[in-house]
C-alpha cells in the first residue's frame, strides 16, 4: 500500500506535543513514523482530526469579530494562556491581569506544528484582522523529544524555515503589524533536545530587524544555563508553562506593548476567549439526561 504525501494524508506528521484536551506528550508515539513521512516545516498542512477543524471554525469566527490589536499565534503553550477552558482558568486570569485594555486575542491551538499554523493562517484566521502587534511562539512540536541525530540535526534548518514561512505570511496578511517573535521555550521531557532548540533560536533571532520584527527570548528567566526549568515555571510535563512562567512572558511583552500601543485602556474590545471544542462537547453530553 502506497502512502501518498499531500492533502489530508500529510496530516500524519511528527512530534505533536499535546492534543488540546490532554496533557499526554505524544512525540514518542509519532517518532517511528517520521522516517517514512516527512513534511517540510514550511509546507502548510491541515490537522485531520474533527476537533481541530471545529477549533479552526471557532477561530475564524473570532477573527471576524474584530477589535483585535494584539494577535497571539502558536501551539498549546500559547493557547492555554488565553483559553476559556475551566482547567486553565488561572492562566486566563493571568492573561487578563496583564493584557486587559490592549485588545489581545489568543489564536493558538494545541498540538500544532509550524505546518499546521501556516495552514490556519492561509485559511482565513488572520484575514482582515489588521492587528497592530502579532506575538508568535512556534516550533516546539516540530522539535519533539527525539534525541539529536548527529552534530547537525536536520530539524534545526527545517524548523527555522518553517518559522520564517510563518513570519512571511503574517507580513503578507498584516503588513502594518509589528511581529514579536519568541524564542522556542525549553523542553525538559528530554534534555538532549535543548541544543537543537538553542540552535534554532540562534537562527530565528537573525530574522528580526528590531523594528517590524522583534525577537524576544525569555529562556534565561525560565530556566538555568542547561535549559532546566526553574521551580514553578513549568508544569509536570516539563514543557508547558505554569502561571509563574506565563508571568515571565508577560513581563517581557508589556514594555513592547506600551511602547507601540501606549498604556492599556480601561475597556477591552477583543472578542471573548474560545476553548477546546471537545471539552465543551463532553460537558454538554454529560449534562444531558441519560
């Protein structure tokens, strides 16, 4: 049986960190498949699962509502900060304490690789939004937790190209926005991948011009010199940030927001946060009489 790469078949891509409704790290499950099917990190690829398609529909509706001055894009690390999911209510409270009045909206989706983010951006999630600032954190799901393959791991160049492709489409869709490009945050589920993350961050830092694209790396405040998270910065999976880690991220962003937008207003016009459709659907089914 031949396995075709393209369309929905390309969805069998590698190194998902977490699906939006679970904390299980899935990179190890996907790793054996990588040798057979490799989709370049700069190639837009949709997610096959229905929940991700429902989430995409939600995010399209959020984009259409407008009132967004700051557009956050990324995977589950970004998503959890500004989601309406009950299990992450402390993160949303932190989001509101830091960003209320700046009209910030979260468009991250859990488990997304650079390919998946590219696909979402190409399919309407940034169309006519016209944000003044875009904050991008992407790439950890492409890194995964597989140990390096020699001194020149191919993930380094590939993921840097994927992030560059996201920057390019953001500039195309929102030419007047300033992009804040975040360095990939540490992974402690396998410390052996930290050199890969560091090398990717060195490459993507060069994409910044200090004006329309600004590079921000908070890893020295999240982790020690080896990349091991400091106490309280991440949750038990050694990957996703906890409230303390999100506050470090907010502290790095707020001076940039103030410089570009002024101080936060007393009112906020961003659309309300969205959540994981599967959580909402499970809650609704549990509420139905048996």
